[in-house]
C-alpha cells in the first residue's frame, strides 16, 4: 500500500521557519501553563495519599456522595465520577504515618459512611491504593530521571549511529514532544501517575523510531545524490518515507482512539498521552529534527574542510 505516489515532492523544508515558530509558541505556552498551575497535577503515586475506586448501585448523584464523605471529616477529599455508571474515584491526602499505619482504617471509615448513606449492600470497593508522601516523592524523582535519561540516551544513540547533528536534532525533537505532551496533560487536568510516565517513555521511543527512519534515508541519499543540495536531499528523504510514516502513525492512532473511547476512564490519561505524543512525535521528526540537521550543515562543512 503506497498512500504517497512515487515521485511526490512536497517542499517540507520551505515550511521549517513557520513550523519552528509554532513549536516554540507551543513549548513556551506549555511551560508557562505548568508554571501558573504550580507544576503538574500529581496523582497518589507521586504525591502520597489513599486512592479508592468504588461502585455504588444504583448510581447516585455525585453531590450525595460528597455529602456522605463530608461526614467522615478526612480533610481535602477529591471525588471524580466515571461516566455516570456509579463508579467513583476518591482521593484522600494523608501524612506519612497515616498512609503507612492507618490506610486500611481510612478506607473502612469511608466504606462505613457510604454504607450508612446508600445501604450496606449498595457499595463495592473495587480498589484501594495507599502511598506515603516520602515514597511518592522518591517515585516522582525517579520518574523524572527516567524521562530525562531516556531522552539523552536516545539522542546519544542517534549521534553514534549517524552524526552529531542528527543526535542534536533528535534530542531537541524529543524534548519538544515531551514538553508539549506534558503541557496538554496539564491543560486537560490529567493526573500524573506511573501510567503517564510509561506513556511518556513510549512516546520517546516512538518519536526516535520515526527519526531513525528519516535520518537513515537522508544518509543513504547523501551517498547517492552528491550533486544535489542538502535541502533537496532532506526533502526527497522525507517524501520517500512519508507513506511509511502515515501508515505507521495512522494505525497506531486508531488503536489509541479505541483505547481512549472504549478502554474506560481509568486508561484515559494513558491513551491521551500516547495520542498527543504520537502526533507531536511524527510532526517533530519532519519539521524539527530534520531542519536542525539542515541548519548545522554549514558547521559540518567547515569542520570537514579544516580536516
């Protein structure tokens, strides 16, 4: 299947200035939005506390659930409804001592309060997770390091496999993808937990995979077309791999859309992260990574002449 006919020559390089400006605006907006919000909305995995997933039959209005929880007096309780199916997510902030020593009693207090409000056999506890603040802080630090190190290592891999300029282009593109994806998560109020970190690492791998394909074709065409300008070689390389890029990204996005709409609310954050990351990853491979390689071509040429 060839979606793009052979001989197609879209001038991607000519759009690089507008693309870079648009990307710079998106990255800046993402950073400013995170700064205004005081950072990402960390979930229980990273901030500590107790997370309870409950189901009440029949499904009551969320206001009645709030009234029942208010009687327990557990502090700043966060309540989220899952699509009107009677399933609710309750987040309870706890101190170190409470999280480790009384996490079970807290869930029992909540269960008893809901039973008193809606009936003994009407409330089911589907899941309870308790994480202390110190453990959450350690997980948060390790998650950030995992994303940073994976980005750096991917850039080094591209450098060793191709050239330094390809590695720099790949690293900048990965930072671009991660920052914009994190900004989108913050914009739509998704909680950052371990599943989101797993999705971000997947985005890094997917973006690098697309960058490797384009870079490999550029290197191959540099050997075959020595008389053409470097901008022309980049253009032809992107066009030659465009059909593969559309098919790979398109099929992946179809699966992600199925996860987002049919996988349930628990997996929404994971699917949304992949959706935004895959789109930005494909975009950055064409409009961020390759133009950076083009910009660095004069530097490489001067170094080569000196040698």
